[in-house]
């Protein structure tokens, strides 16, 4: 598990290769990732947007940006956490992602970015 803390918001990421939803013959590899967002700070915050940078071992790069995470814009009081699972498809056996969440402090309306640490997605046999 990969973890990073930005301005009191702790982001932890765990990844898994999904062989039953992948088609290696067609260069389609699906990876799931579970993210836990923990508010270790003293203020209530709300997640507004996400911005991903996705890199494949072929050199292909993509960006994905949008509102919330999996259709939600969770609000986290101090000590609260929110966990969700999503997925990323690659055309190669190895890739990586990193990004940011745009958060807003409920009491002041101040917006700030939280880093999503870089994590690697690897088909298990690819490194043998």
C-alpha cells in the first residue's frame, strides 16, 4: 500500500490486477485500485474534483479529470475516512498513475490540492 499526507489529508492506495476482466491477447489489461481518504486534520473538508495522470510502459500518457470520485463528493469531518474502488485499463502490462484531489474546507471555503501518490500497476508475471 502506498500512502501520502497533504495538509492533513492522508491518501492510501492499494492496487490489483483483474485477470478475469482483462484480455491480454487484445492488449487490454484491467487494474482495480482502492483508495482510502482520511481526514487527519482539524477541519471538515469536501472532495470536489479529481485529476489523474496515467502512464503506460509504451510511453502513452493520458489525463482524466472530473467531478468527485465514482459519482460522489464526500465530506469528511476530522477523523473520518472515505474508501472507494475504481479501475483503470491499460494497453500494456505495466503502468502507473498519480494525481490530485481538489478539496474545500467547509468552514472557510478555501480550496486546496491533495496529492494522490504515484502507484504502479503490473501484471504479476510481467516482472519475471
